[in-house]
C-alpha cells in the first residue's frame, strides 16, 4: 500500500509559475522521487513500510531576484511594437497611457509615410490644404474639364481640331471674332490639323505648368504668412523687453515668462497658457477687459474715476453718521453731543 505525501504549496512561488526562464522543477516536488512500497508477507510478522522522502531541488534564482530581472511593462511594449519611443515613462497607468499615445503617433506617421510614398499626389494635396490652399483651385488645375494630355488629333475629326486651336488662341488673348476668322483661314488653307497638333502640345505644357503653379503659389503664400506671424511675435517680444506697458512696469524676471505665457503651446491642441486662461474667464471679467478696450486703456482716467467713487462713498457714510442740524443747535443738556466735524474739501476730492 502506497503512502501519499501532501503537496507542499509553500515551496511553490509565484515567480516560478510566471517566469518562463525558471527551471521546470524549481520549488516543486521532484516527480522522479521513488516511493518504495513493500508487500505484506504471508507470515504473521508485520513488516514496516519504508518510504523514501522526495527530494526538493532549490531554485538557483530566488523569487525576489526573478521579479527584479523581469522586464517592465513599458519595455515589453517596446519589444512587441518594435518602436523606440523617446522619453521616460513610469510603470503605472499614466505612464502606459502616455507611452501608448506616443507609440500611436509613431505608427500613424509610418502609415502616412507609406501611403505618401505610394500616392505622392495625395501628399501634395494634403500639403496644399495644410498651407491653407483652396481645394477648388487645386482640382480645377489638376482635374480640368478637358485633359489635353488625353486628347488625340485625327485627320477626320475636325471638331477636335477646331476646339484645340480655338482654346489656344483664346489663351493668347484673341477676341472671339478674331478666333473664328483665324480658324476659318487655317481650314481654307488646309493646315488646321497641323496647327491643332502644335497647339495641343502647347496646351498640354500649359496645363502642367498651371498645376505646378497652384501648389507653388500656395507654398509661397504660406511662407509669407509664417514670416508675418514671426515678425509680429518679434515685435511683441521687443515691446515686452522695453519693460513698460501703458504705465505698467514689467520686471526683468518676468519678461521671458510673460512672453512664453503668450506664445508657447502647452497642450496637444497648440493652445497657449494665455488662450486657456482666456477661455476660463467668467463673463464679468471678459466684459471688464472689453471695457478697458472701450476706454482705450486710459488707466489714469480709470484710476481717478475709481478714487472719486471711493471718496464719494466715504463722504456719504460720514454724513449718515452726523446728527441733524436742529439737534446740534440745541445747547447744553444731557442730550447734547458734539457735532461730527466734516473733513476738509481737499481731503474729500
């Protein structure tokens, strides 16, 4: 009869179960341990059963060491995705979310680069729209009503010959009457087909140049706008560096901070701290800023108006605290009180 030994779970560690590199028999009972079972003899003498205790092999790597050697979640994600994402990321939920966003951006860039390499016309159009180009002008130049690169001149198709010659003469500034007379002269002289072939080549080149010019002009406009924006920020910086803004002194230590507050984006949407604070303003503060603009930022008048208002309120409070004149004119008596003296005029104003 065999003797069953209970499984000692205290010998099995979580690190051994989760670590693929740990020895298969680490912390687990040796399955090759032999149990010697004796049989009962026919005699009445009872023979004691001898059991060989299983040998437990200790793992050469402790649970703590195995845990320390295991790569973190961020490292595993980098290896799985195959992207080297710059920056430091914490091994927590926020770090994983930030890493995932950056990885998604890299994946999107790679996919866009692949698409643009396959479809360069798509990349050209997106760049054109990014620069603020009008899509109608783009498609008019790249997809005209008549694509002359697909037009073919044949001797028996006079309508195509006439159209090509008329179109080219029109682009050269000929009047409608002049165009009709010229085409008729070509037709009478039997050279309309030859002129159509020449004009068709010119129309094809013209369309190609027009398509390129639309994109190039938009690039030039975008560069000019960028230069204007940069010049405007340079003017703002130089104005701040003067240190005085409509009577306000800007400390030297705050000049750069103030400029960055206005100009540097602080979120993924490109918003500056100034923009975010303006969006968070309540209605009264917004109206107060508009009132300053309405007053042309004449702070001297605004400060004087505020001072006069405060002085008027103080005068009203003092008058309310003084006794009536009829009561003050009654002399002596237990009810007599000394009248409150009014402040001098220069103090009030």
